[in-house]
């Protein structure tokens, strides 16, 4: 199905349509299995046959068309591609799910495995401290008295020793096998003990590791943000990027710079080709240089599926930059998607893969019309600089909204501002890594200049994210996403017409600028008479008590600085006279920077128990940076802060201050507060466990409250007699959707509902607001 492009040539859409068929086949096979696959494959065949019969009838009355047979033939090819892609997906999933490792995992067996490390170590937060996650390609497994030889992916979670294992090493370890949550790994291995190295990585991996190490040395003297960002740009090593900065990059649409993407490859290999031409390389030898550059990029950035995907998409982008680029690029994109899905069927459900394909397709299909429209009144290079990020962002907008619930309004401007330094920073960063192998001093010079470039990126991200309406909150339900998709299509079609004239083009830019600089009012938010809000921050707690105009007492900060900051902004809270952190688990303290950022905070209080250590250190660092010092809440103390009266009920003054170091006793040491706001009595219970609840029941007989913040995200481990005795009319559960802990439990919620209490949950209802109007208690939810 060729389509005329703007230059009179045709854009061949046959390969992209076959790519969609392959993608659909993989998705159907993944979600509906073999029966669904065959039904889906039959649809295009039946449609093609129906069209052929209709055209055949038409030929009987008027001489017909010789092109008629092409329709059923195309439908048959699409059905074949769909069926093959789906069949490959089924075979891949069966191979992963039905092998000896998967069977041992179903039995919860302890096994010894030997395999090759295929990913860099990553830190994952656990309930009792950080752990290290790596991926293994298991070659042998011994369990239940038998040894099996195979090749299957496994996700391993282990201790600190796994941080020191180089990529490509062959290792041996043992541990408990558990079933995997996804189809891309046969099992989850909870390793016991340190890894035993069986063989070193091959020379290619060692060379790539040397370059990465040299790159880190070359920027080690730079400020923290620059030291973290240069490796992220060059090889996707984002392990040192601060969470707040990463959130700013997300809001401004610059996240692709922090991960391995096609942009990285396009810049690095493109620079390599320029050098090759400069020294006289021509013809087919340039293709060889490009191929070697792609292979080197994959080795440098690791051969994980996301890296391979980025390399392929980058290669497609290079095609698009060449002669007859739009035609070759769209054809190359279609081929790339089909090949990648056949080699790695799991990419069909990968968000990164979808974003890469959409962005590349947007640039190739929408970019030229937008560029040509702008070029009627702007220099061509300016038109292209605007059109490329705009069309890439537009194509990805519905999917980004489905993931984050937001639409970035500053993404295009931020990418335009960042574009001039991305290339130099990437190329100079690679040069620093290579030159550092010869001389640390020379490598440091190149690394310093690369650091200056990324300093501009940091400035763009931070200032862009701080704008009043940098991102527009958008629902993730079917209706909001359908509306957004329709709007995206309309903008894609109407965009060139609006941009073709200076008046309408500049007016469109002015409207977007106004939307970014002026925060639109949210009707009815915050609700009149609000006294307390349980912010929707995912799996964690962040509670706000209204102390006065633009003033709130905050209890816990949740796991994400951006989420709690957004909640406080929506409530128009600019002053926080008191921040209470009930205990030091990550889901209660990791968002502390979001509370402190841009607000006047008077004091910070915590539990007496200084455990787990990582949470304690994080709170200390954040408060010190703001000129504050956290201190333990005083047992039985009562104070009034504006409209809020607070009394500390727990922990007692003789409770421990030192824990075991793994956070296992932190919940029981949660600060429990009894608050009263405008006559509404509220019990804020942190994550206190049944033993502590029982102690409270003994020390506070007859305690009654209007509102209960249900302890520990609605866990089933509760002293129900105590909770039910409180007589709460409203019970609020702060909990994240699809969490791994089984929160909240029906064993807790059903008895509360049976008392007549209204039970609300942040995972279902969004922000939970308690309101008091004329002596009456009510609730409002964000959804």
C-alpha cells in the first residue's frame, strides 16, 4: 500500500503493515494462546477473500482491475506473518515456562545453577534493606538429585558480592527457586551465599568493561549530576543518577537520554562514519565501518534486549538520514520490528520497544510534512530541529500517558533546548573513555568538557520540571486514553496546516507556552472544608493535615518525591511547619525531597528506632541539605499547630533506639499520632503491628476516633479487636496498585466495612480527602 509523500515519491507502507501483523500475532499469542492466534490469523484471510469476491462481481459488470488479486495475496501474507510471529512467541514461552528450571521453581526447590551473567547488577529496594538483581543465562541446574544442561534466562536476587561480578562471567551459585512473574525469565533465584566464578568474560566483554571503567574515571572529579549523566548518555549506565533528577528528566520528556536508545547509536555511529569519510573510506567499506560501530555499541552498552532493540532502531534512524531516507527508513522500520519480534518475542509487551518503534515511526512518517510546513517561513535546519522531537513526542504521547498518567507539555521545548549539547556530550564522553585507556589526564580533559555539556541538560530538566504546568495529569482508563489517541491523530493531521503559516504557527506556539507557564485551576480542588488528605503515592504513605491556608502538617513522604510533591502542589501547600516520618522504611521516607523542595519546612520528627540504616542516612542527608535536623518525636507530647492538635501515642519513651540493621522491627516502632482538626479526630497509625496495637488498646481504653488510617497498608496482620473498637466512620488505606505484598487484605477490610465505616483506598480512588462542613463529616476522592 504505497502512499505519496510530500515530494511526489511514494512511501511504501507494506512492511510497516506487516510489522503490525507480526506485533499483533505476538500480543495475541501472549495473551490468548494458540486458539486466539488462529482466530486472529483467519481474520485477514477472510477479509481478503471477501474483497476478492466483491471485486470479482464488479468485473462481471465492468471489466474489472488486474490489481484485484493483490488484495487477497496481501491479506494472506499478513496472516502468514501474524501466525509465524505468534507461533514463535508460543514456542519461546513454552521453552521458558516448561524447562527443568521452571519445574523446580514451581516446587520451590533449592538448586545449584551455573550460568553466564547477562546484565549489570542493579540495586532493588526490599522490605528489609537493599538487594542486588542480575540476570543469568543458566547453562546447568542441579536440583532434586538430578543435573540438567540447558540455556534459559533466570532473574537472580543476591547480596552485595554480586555487585563485583563482571558481565559475561560464568558463575556458580545456589539458592531457592521461585516462579517468575514474567514470561522473559524461567524463574526467580534467591541466591544464598556469594557467587563462585567459574570463567572470566571473553575479550570483547573485558574490552567494553575497560572503556566503561575509563569513562567513569574520566568524570570522577565532576559534580555528582555530571558524573552520573555522562556515562548514562554514552552507554546507558544510569545507576548513579539521582532519583529527583531522573524524575525531572521524565517530566520534561528527556528520559530517553538516561537510557540506551537509538539516539545514542545514531550519534556515536554517525560520528564514526564522519571520521571514516574524513580519512578517505568510501563505498561498501563505509557499511563495514557502520556495522563494526553498531557491534561495538552493543558490547559497550551490554547485550540486553533493550540494548539490541535500541541498536536496531538506531540503525533504522541512520537509514532515514541517508538518501531516499523516508522510503528506506519506513521499510527498514518494518523489517526491524518483524526481525526483533522473531528473535525476541518478549519485546511485544515491552514498553521500551513500543516507545522506540513509535518514536521512529513518528519521525519517519510525520516528520517530513511538519518540517516542510515549517520550512515555508523558517530556515530548513530550524524547521527540522522542531519537527523531529515534536513528531517523535506526539507519536509516543498516548503510550506515555498510559504509563505515567501524564502528558508532558514541555517535552518538545526541552528537547529543542537540549539538542545542541546531546551530540557533543555523547561523542566527547566516548572519547574520554577511549582516551583514558591511554592517559588518564587526557581522558579527564575530554570528560570535563562532556560534563560542561551535560550541566546544560541538568539545567534544562530542572527548570523545565519546575514550570507550573510542565506536565498535565491525565487518566489511565480506557476513555481518557481513547480521547487522547483521537486528539493525537487530529494534531498529527492538522499540524502541518497550522504550521504552514507564520500567524497560525506562532499562535499555536503561544498557546502551548501559555499552557505551560500558567497552571490551570482544577475545579473543586482542593475541596472546601478539607481537613486531611491521604495522597495517592503508590505503595506507601503520605498524609497531609490542614493547619491553615497553604499550610499542612505532613506525616510520611511516600516512596516517590514527585508523587508527594504533586499532591502538595494540588493542595496548594507551601508551608509545612512539621514533617513527621513514622519510620525509616523506603515507602515512608524516600519521597522526603518532594516535601522539602520549594516549601518552608519548620521541623522534622521521626521514630526513636534508627533502623534501617539506609533510610536513616537518606533522611539525615535530605534534612541537612535543607538546614534541618530530624529529632525523635516525644512520647505523650501534645501540641497545637494552627488548626491541628497532635498527640504522640507511640513509641514509648523506653522503646529501643537501635535495631538489627535490616529494618525488620521498624514497623512496630512506627510513630502513632492522634490528631484533631476542626473537631475531627484522626488516628494516624503508620505501619504499627498487632503487638503494638494491643499495647495501645491497653493504654488507651475507650479511645474513639472519626477517621482511621488503616495500619500497614491494610495488611491482614492486625489486632482487629482494637481497630473495630475505635468506631471510625471513615477508614483510609494508602496502598499501591498491583503491589507484591497482597495489600490490602479482605480479612482487614471486610470487618471494617461491616461496622458501617466507609473504606477508601488510594489504589482505586486516588487522593482520599476527609472534609468537614457545618459539623458534618464527608469524603471526596481524586477519581
